[in-house]
C-alpha cells in the first residue's frame, strides 16, 4: 500500500486585507495572563493540545487518544498549520481585536479511520472557522494559548520551543528517502550501532521529483520526531539545522521531521529485514 500526500498543500495563499487593528509584536512576560498575542510570539513555539472542554465544561476526551502525537498548531510567516489530525490543514491568518481570523483552509485528502484523528480534525476545523478569541498566559515558564470558539468550545495549548528557536536559524528544507529497517554503522562511542539508510531526493516547484537522487548512505544521527517502522519505506520532508556549538563527537547538523510525504509498505524478504535495509540497485 502506498500513500502519497500533497507535497505543497500550503503553497497557495488566500488573500486577506490587513486591518489597521492587527496586533503588533510583543513578548509575554513570565507569570502573566491575558498577555497580548502576537505573530512573533506564536511563531516561537509548537502549540500542543493540553486541555479541551465543550460549552458545558465537559472535557473532550476523544481528542487525547494518541498522547505521543498531540494535536498541534504551528504559526509561521503568516500561516497556521495543524498537525496530528486526520489530514494536514493550513491557511493564512490574522489576529484582529484579540481574535484569530483564518482564511479558507486547505488540507490534504488522505482517508483516515482513526477516531481520535477524525475527532481532532472535526473539532479544530470548527474552532478555527469560528474566529476564536485568543488568550495567552504563563504557567511557570510554559506559555499557554487558549482558543475560545463562538460555540463555547475551549482549547488550551502548551507552548514547546520550536527547533528554529532552539538552533537559532531557519534551517534548510531537504527531502530524505528512508529505507525500511536499519544497517550497521560505526560510532566511536557506541558499539554495534545501527543507522537509518537514506538518500536525498529533489522536487520541482510543482511537487514532482526532479534530477537524480543522492547516493544511499547511513545517517549517523537521529531525525527528531521520526520513529522508524518495520517494513516501511518513507519519504520525509525535514529541516536541517546548523548547530553552533555541537557536543564533542556529535554531528554539526540536526534533522527535525517536518512531514511524512510518502509511505510505502515493503514486504520483508527475510527474517532480518527489520534490522538490515534491503539493497537497491
């Protein structure tokens, strides 16, 4: 089975006039509540769902079925992206008089049978379309972003510092094809180390593969946010960041998963397929 996602679902931008009342950049202070919400503040964090209740105050437990992949909002360059719902969702946005106004959103068209993912997509789509009121507060050192929909739904997201903020640069977008399983690789400090086997591939402006892929090689580091599944070949869109002060004997770059572009189940050819990647011509 092969699943392909639209490579550039957020490349098209809906046009919205910018009202004079759009908020300007400000930084929330520690232990503050009802701080002004700005695009700069939103962009510093990955916002992961912490709590959700309906208009009667009942917790929406159906949204929390996958604790290792919480519903997440990301804000960058005037756009909002929804992750870990049934489909990738995104659109341009403005903050006007304390409300989040999202232009008509685009999303991938992947079928989804997981009830948690389906509920997440239904709820977050409804909330974002309602021009929810935004509230920013601090719990200790953790920022909390609350969205209040016009139907009374209240979603609270905890902020996790983004990779761009952690590494101090915007990073470079690259595409990596990852073979199933792992291969042996050498590490000066870790005996019997195994690595992913990857090659870099390229796409044109229309989302079509172009040019020749790079050579297959072991990736002697992890990809943050990516968990390898047995018998699965993936194409990943990742961000590659330069580390200003890498630890001793560590790579000078870091890879962070942006999205899984393509997934293909590959039938194991032998009992060791989960540990050693198959060889391609």
